[in-house]
C-alpha cells in the first residue's frame, strides 16, 4: 500500500507489509467462516471438501477484486469531494464491483464447465451476485477509508510533533549560541574594574569567563547532544562566580549534589538558564539579595535523575506561568524552550515542573529518566 505520508522507505515498506498481511488474514478468516457455514460434519468428509470447494469458487473473485478497491478509495480520499458526489461514486463503484464479480465467475465457469453451463449459472446467480457485490464492496471501501484516514491522522500528529521538536531545538540552539548580553556587558565591566584593583582576581575571573565560552561553543554543536552533569555544574559555577563580581554578598548559594549523579548525561544548558532566571527575577531585584539552591539526587523509586533549581525571591502566581513570555516576564530566558524540550525529549518521559507563589520564591524540578 502506498502511504499518504512521507516516510523513510523502510518504514513505508514495513507498513505496506503489515497492511497486506492484515488483508490476507481477513480474507482467510472470511473463507474459513464460509467453509464452516457450509459444512455438515455428520455427513462425513465429503461435505467438508464440498464446502471448501464452494467457498473457494465463491470468494476468489471478490478477494482479488478487493485489492483494486484500495487505489480507488485512495483516489477518492485525496480528491476530497463533497458527500453527495462521494456517495454517488461509491454507488457506481459498488455496481462495477458486482459486474466484475459476475464476469469473473462467468469466465471461470466457462473454463471449467463450458459456455452453456456458465450462461445458465449467470442467469441463475446474477441478482444474488449483484446484491452480494454491493454488500462486499461497502465494508471494503469503509475499511480502506478508515486505514487511510488513520494514516493521515498519524502523519499530521507526527508532523506537528516534529515541528514542535524543531521549534524547541531552534530555541535551545539560540540559547546555546549566545549568553545574555546584559550578563556579558556587566561581566566585562566588572573585569575592567578588577584589573585596576586586583589583577589576580581579574585573572581568575577571566579563566571562569573563558571556560564558560568554551562550554557554550562546545554545546552549540547540536541541541540533541548530551553532556555530563559534572560539566553542566562546572559551567553553572563559572557563571555564578562571574555574577558574584557584580552582586557580591547579595548572591548566596547552596549546593546539594549527590556524587553518584555527576556522570549522568543531560542536555547541555539545562541548568544555567534556570539559574539565570533566579538571579534576574529573584535575587537581583531584592536589596538584600537572596539564595540560589541547586540540588541533584538519584530518585529512589524510579532511579532517574532529579534536579532542582530554586531561589527565595518574590515568586509569582503559578497561574501566570502558562501565558506567553511577553505576558509573563517570570517565564524568563529559556524556561519555555526547556519546558517544550523536556516534553518532547527522552521519548516524552522527562518532566519539568515549576513551583511558586507570591513571597515563596521560585523552584523548578526536572526529572530525567534512567537510560
């Protein structure tokens, strides 16, 4: 069966094989039911063979003609005609199906028993065959239409998922391709000030900055790449070290990292956008600053990786997280992209959840399934 969607050749071939195997199975079941209906076991084996002969002689034609119904139904499915036109075309096709069934029976009877016998059988069975043809065509056309509609629905769903995945990858690629310009500007100003006051501290800060740029450039290879949690945490530490140049004692940190999780693979730039949101929206606006808490642990029940980034800032209404970032600044840098990414990545099994309330800070929990 030619599919209605663009698939790799191997996938399309596998789908065609499954379809025709299903069609062959339905034909076999129909043949067996016909045999059973015409068999009287009490009268001996001859009755069984007679039923087999009658079922084969009756059903071979509609089974073969049914193969030709598929391209016809596909043509109508693609044409998208009106309901009345569609019903009219199916009615004509049902009559043609019956006529071809009669013609096939006539040809076979002529070959087996001669033209005179075939003509007599045609006259006797014409009405019955005409009715039977309509009743066979209707479920065939209905079944093929359902299969094609299902394939089209799957194709639409797949296309939508691929488009959403591509959008998430594009957004994350944009995140990985640049650091926040305000962060870069502030960092460079802090470095300039440090070179005048403390050359050694400036050198250390430049090393942090260099490590960050190297990580971003490496992560930019592909949004589908993975890095170890250890690498991501080192990147976050470098980022926080540079932010501390600007915020000083106002930026406080707590870390709770299970060493057993450090070699777990995660998507690059998973934690840094969340930490940046905490600083921009939770820490920097407060006169007294605040605390960022970062944790990583092994989920005892699922053995997945559980990551948490939170701040003790002002928080916000949880209902405000769902509108667009233009309506909700707390949605922040990359949070929407990360949400979509974890809804699609890891075969849809990963999770990203947010927890917040006015005056209660902001927390993001990420759960990554075990490999």
